[in-house]
């Protein structure tokens, strides 16, 4: 029983030490976060806010194309702006003289849309975050006026097609009527001619 009690106490002590270690990001006081993969419409803007420090930097800035970007950094925030459609990467690093527990705020601004916020808690004297930002063109949707103009144009085209078809049908019918009148007149002339010939042929015989 005594050995079992000692074993249970050892297991509980091991579990407590592991949980305590997981609450602290690093025993040496260094907290390094995982990278953030973000997407945004042009123009894009990322604002990172943190606890005051004079030791901050932005490194490893790159893009696929020769795109324009602007970085503004200060003791409490770093701002990254990108106007062009491209894929950007950069790393921020903020350092403190002592271990600091804080909540780092990341605001992602996408074109004219409201910003999206990301928050993560860190505890350490160094915070390092690698960003990957993919900037694409904002999709354009037709306005109500564009839709109305398109509907009017489509209806106008349909009416023009209907008018053209109607004119064609009427023209064919008119030609048919003219042909019928020609046939009637021709038959009338033929009948009159036959009747005249008969009269001329019968009159001498009856006189």
C-alpha cells in the first residue's frame, strides 16, 4: 500500500508539473507564436497592437511580384499596408527586458469592409510572429441600376425581335394576298375571254 501511495503521488506530481509547463510558453521566458496565414482584398492593412516596448522590428519582408507596401512601426503597434494584389510575408519581433503576459491584437482590414480581429495571449520577453498575407482583388457585383439597365436592354431586344418577326409574317401574308388577287384577276380575264369567244362563235350561227 505504501508503494502504491508513493507511485500515485509521483504520477500526480508529474501531471502537475506538465500542466504548469504548458501554461508557460518557455522556461527561459521566450514566447514564439505560430505563423498567421491571412487573406484580404486590396487595399489591405494589418495592424498589430501589443504592450509598450522600444525594442521591436519587422524582418524577412518579401512578395512574389514587385508590389508596393508600407510598414509603420512604433512602441505599441506595427502596421503593414499593401496596395497591390500579391502574396506577402514578413516577421515581427517584439522584445522586453522582463517576462510580460499580454494579449496581442491583430486587426485585418480588407478593402472597405469592417476589420476582422485576431487575439492571442502570450507570456514571455520575446514575441515573434510570422505573417503570410494573400491580397486579391475584391469581386465586383452589379448595382441595382446596372441590373435595371440590363433588364431594360434585354426586354428592348426581345421587343425588337418580336417586331421583326411580326413584320416578316405580315409581309408574307401580304404577298400571299397579292398572289391570290393575281390569280383571281387572271381567272376572271380567262373566263371573260372564253365567254367572248363563245359569244362570237355562237352569234353567226343564230343569225
